[in-house]
């Protein structure tokens, strides 16, 4: 089995991969250039409970480094092998 080499991802590609794991973006809660990533299962009414993480985003073409992506994976307890194999 070949070793998976992580690489930087554009914001839209990161969101499409995270969507498979039930993670969505809220644009209205971040301040300035920050966007908040949350688990869709944690939404109930107007409130949210569960893990969340803010990430910098200056547009859909913003590239996120492997370190940022690793932090997101840790926060949501996602398996890196499953994430990078998609």
C-alpha cells in the first residue's frame, strides 16, 4: 500500500472532504477573516454544542497548510488515513 503524502488544500477542497465526515462551515459566527468549522450533528435550534475550530479564510481559494488541517482532524477526532485517502 503506497504511503499517503498530505499536501496543502484549498478551502473549497477542504470543506468538501470534511463534509463527508459531517463537518460544516458557519460564515456568520467568525470574526473578520475567520470561519468556524462545526459538527452538523451538534446543531439544535439556534444553539451549537460540540467541538468547533476557527480557521483563517480570505476566500474560497485560500490554501490551508498541513498543520492547520492536522489541527482540524485532531479537534474532531478524525482518522487522518481516512481523510487523506479520499
